[in-house]
C-alpha cells in the first residue's frame, strides 16, 4: 500500500511540474519575439537532492532554461519555479556541484527574492542570468539550487545542468 501511495504521489508531482513548466515557458516566450536572439525555454531535468527542512518551507517545483546573446556574450536564463506557503522566501542559493571542462574559473552567486508574499503563496518563479564567460570551448556545469526563507527554513535542493554551447544561439 505504501508503494502504491508513493507512485501516486510521484505521478501527481510529475503532472504538477509539467503544468508549471508549461506555464512558465508560455510566459517567457510571450515577450521573446522582440528579441530574435532568444531561444525557446526548455524544462531542465532536475534531480532532487535534499528534501525541504519542514512542510512549511518553500518548495522548488521546476527549472526552465533558455539561452540568449547580448553584447557578444552567451547567457543562460535560469527560471526557478517555486511556491512558498508562508510567502516569505528571501534568497535563492546556488552551489556549483561540478564543471565538465574549462581552463577558467566558473562561479555562481546567490540572488535575493523580491516577489510579493501573495505571489509566492500562489506559486511564482525567479529568473536569473548566468554569463557563460569568455571561454573558447563548450562546457557544462551542474548547479544546485535551494531557496531560503525569513524563518531560516530551507527548500528542497535540486541539481540541474547548464550547458554553455557557444554554437547553440546564432
């Protein structure tokens, strides 16, 4: 019986993540026709690493990635969809897990969350840009994302891969 419940819960989570990812992709694509350098958003495969610190903690639901060029640089826009039941999420924390290959240093940084409380409670996303850097070769890195709230609670941690392929955006 517990196995059946776990499978039903997993199926419900997959359906919810698919619906949220689709909604985020539609929102992000709606304004992209003005900039021909944008690529269509794509859901990132996420790996759940750590569960939330409590049932009231924020929860990362999906990650969507899209590439764009600006000023001769390649950027990857990372849209982290989340829900914070208390509406008090304050920080998106990134941790670099691994890098495929590159001679230069790759760094990720945290970002403040400024979404209104009601919006966080309904479910929203934070979009952040990662600059791929001046590298001459393609590479990828695995990033871990976690959201913190004002009460010190921590969301689930998810890992996803960011590919910096210089040929992907023309």
